[in-house]
């Protein structure tokens, strides 16, 4: 007798994330993406996968090793089953990425761009390669002879050449093994001298292989073979231990220890000899819960993110200049403009320089007394940090909440924390048990003895680098009621045992769940009363089961729900009797869609929020997050317009979590590529 099919209520979050990464891989395969950018999407896909194994796979593995099933956490699958499903899915995606990469390389050859390996070096390049190796590569190489009983450190997310050195003669037959670490500080891609119209690129790995005779010249080897391997380790920070150590010292120690944490994945060249592979596995102590991924000749494909531009400008996306914001000028006072009205900055369509100018002006203005800001991820060369240090030198009181546990950016944040602290900036390092993920800033002026506040609340990090490729909203405002509550958030960060109440802001971890539930309930009430209702959400991820169930409830009551979710989506749309009034799409394109927007119809009196919080348990319960209401009707209309442009995308929009998983939305009428259309929208606004 066949078992009755039971409709699941949720998609497993790890599998959903892999589905998102498949959408990234689609961009690498898509012919409407320029060739060099397709290579970079291969890099993004690989980088995403590395972080997934460092964080999520490692978490599932720890649960499996603890002998707990984890079925409640993972939505039905046991941790052990899930590990197998993940590995199987990743192997399939890796094969697909290799296939796509080969196709891109063939297309590049049509453009007279050639990849050269150690077996196909042209005579014209030999002198250049030898000099390059001797001058730049050889001094940076770490080459270690290994044996079965030798402890060997495989650094996290680092690529190695596993080298087998053979001696074959009548008298002796033996093998020796070595590891060569591919230096991270060197360019992975070496651009060789151009010959006519032909351009040549060589992997650093192949350059090393080409010069094995210079590296292993201490013996006469009959053969030298090498195959690439990469180890990924658990990236969870260990914050336990000596209470006497400073918070910074603990973070530094944990980041260092991460390099040699427990391995969770080994990616290896599928052609590697079995004896070499077994030796590596033995040294690492890999077990059945670790993921073994056969791959191609080249690993660490994240390096494709930094593939050289070469001279073929038509093989990459055109550089598009940011659009001016009407009423704001980088040559005039930002503070005076914001004093009169609210402004909305939407990077990268608008320049992040507006925010830098805001901070720079505050640093110089003699009437400014105080600057407060939360920092999650800074750029490596941060103008934000520079402006804050400048403010201190001009006698301003500067308070910075900096999150040192911003994963993979810990080191960078520590460097800037130490610089700012040395300059006199007052630092707050966090709240026990919580991450501070809010994106808020506050400027206080004293004019004629009266205090006046100016501020900004954002969906994205205050980071000049990511602002060029991440779409994010930032509200610039002098609304004193909102800014009074922003100041309350800073007070909470300083004295976190005192809870604050908010009339305007929605703040995690204490209020987000109840506030959003009330807003959803209002839409249900309006629908029952025959009033206009609806919910529109733009998120990076939705994983919180309680929030999903609430949206299911609204759907069952007839409330129409539109959702644009870039990444993980555990919600299943379009199921009769559960979610038939919910539609979900995902946009993956040139820019990374990063804003969180909550829109509630509220009987045509829209309630619109910009937030730093996704609908994930960590954002709702375990982080300090801030959502700000948009009261200015013109700005409301702008956000609604942009949402609808995005929703109507029929070029880069995919259906997700339904029978047509990751299938592109079919073209109806004229093509609408939302990121292109949004740029046109803002361009038209700037020229009115």
C-alpha cells in the first residue's frame, strides 16, 4: 500500500541555501551575462560554498556527532541524513560548475583569450615565466615534505598542491610526498605578454607546476605528479575560556584557532592517486561525517571573483555612474538639506559618498557635539572610520558600537577598533549573547543652546566597497521623534539591562516578533472587513517557522502576499489550503539584492519599513536590529515603485520553492530587467 503523501510545511534551510547558490551558478551559465562577469559569478558561487561549509555544514556536523537527530531544528530530516543530502547536492553543483567553466573558457578563446597550463607554454613566454617565478613566486612558497606519521597543518580554505615524487629504478622503487601551499598574497591569475591580438592567462598553480624542476632539484625523480586539494574547516568562534582576557584578545585568539579547527570538507582533484588521497585523509583525520567532494584540476575558484579585467571592456558589465539625488549635493551642506526634509539613498544607484559627506561634515561642524554609529562590516580602507577619527581630533564625542564577531571580517574590524580606540573614540564591543546587526547613526548639534539630532538608518553596512555592488537603502532624517528612539537604542547598547520602549522603531530582540505579528494581524482584520489588504516583503532570507506560520495564516484568510527573497526561503508558496495567496520570486543579477523592506497595505494607508533584519530566528531573537518607518509619502511612493519594478522583472526573476524551482519567470510582453529599470527610474527622477 502506498504511503499517503504529506505536504511538508517548510523547506530545509541548508537545502534552500544550496538552491540559492544554484541561482548564482545560473548567472555564470547565462549568455546574457558578459563573459568575464560569468567567470566572477563562478567565483561568487565558490566563495559562497566555502562559507556554507565553514558555518552551516559545520553546525549540522556538530549536531550529528553529538548523536542528536536534529529533526526539530532541520524541519524533518535528521542531521546525518542532511549531511548526505548536502554532499550529494554539492557534488552535482560542482560538476555543473566545472561544465560551465569549460564552456566559458571555449567562449573566451573565440575572443582570443587563452588559458595556458604547464604543458602548453609558448617559447615567447618562457623567459617571462622563469623571471616571474624566481622574483615573485619562489620566495613566497611554503613546501613541506610529508609522511604518514607527521602532523601537518592544512590551513582553512587554502589550496595545496599534493605532490607525489617517484623514484623508479632496478635498485629502488619508492615514493615521497610533499605539499605546496598556494600563496594567498599572490595573484592567482598571471597575465602573460600579449602576442598580437591574443591574450594569455596562466594559473599560479600551473606556474608552480612548470617550475617543479627548480623546486625539487635535490634528487633525480623519474616522475613528479601533483593534484590540488582544499580543506574547509569549522568557522565557529570559541568564546569560552579565560574570563581575564579582554574581548578583543578572545576574538583574536579564536580567529587564529579557526585556521586549524576541525575539518568539515575536503575537495580534491578527481584524478588524484589513491595513495596520495588516503595520506591526506589520514593526516586530516577525516571521518564519515566529513564531506569529500571530488572536483576538477583547479580549486579555490573564489579567486575568479578577482579575475583581471584584461583589455576587453565589452566582456564585462558597463560601469554605470551613480545618479544624483535631487536636493542633495556633495558640494553643499548635507546637514542643512536633511534639516529641511528626509532623503533616501539607494546604493549603488546613488553614491555612498553622500553618507561619507554627511559624516565628514559632522566631523568639521563646530556646532556638532556628538556622533554615534553602529558598525558591522567596514571596508579595508574605510572612509567611515577615517571620518570618525577626524571628528575626535576636532573635539567631538564619538561613540562606536563595533561588532567584532562579524563573521570573516573579525580581523579587519579589530584593526579599525584598535585605530579608533587609540584616537580617542569610545568603543562598545557588544552585548553578551547578542550580535549588534543594526545599521544606525546619530549626529547631535547644539544650536543656540538647544539640542538637534540628525541621523541615518540603513539596511546595509557602512562599507564603501560593498555599497558599489550591494543594493541597500539608507534613510537620512532629522525627524526628532525617530532620532530620539535611535538614541534609545544607543543607550540600550551602553546599559543593556534597561529595556526601552519604542513608538516608531521596531527593535530586536525584544519587539520585532510581536510588532510584525500585529502588522500582519491588522492585514487579516482589514481583509475580513472587506478593506484593502496585502503584504509585500523584500528579504535576504526567511527561516523562522513562527513567522512563516503567521504568513500562512494570513494567506489562508485571503491576504495577498508578495515576497522577493534573494537567498534562503523555508516558506513554501502556492500550496492550496496553506499558502495559495503567497507568491515568491528571487532576483540574482549584477548587483546583490540586500535591502529588507516590509510593506503593509493598511487599507491604502501604507505602512512601510526599512530594516536590517531578515525573518530569521537570529535576527528576531538573537541580534540587535532596527526597522524604521517611512513617514514621508514621497519616499514611501519611491519604495513602492521600486518594489513593483523588481516584482515585474521577467529577465532575472526566478520562481522558488514550487514545482518550477529556480525557473526564470516567463517573458510577458516587453522585457523588464529590474536593476536596469531601477537605474532608469532614478535617472528620470534626477532630471525632473
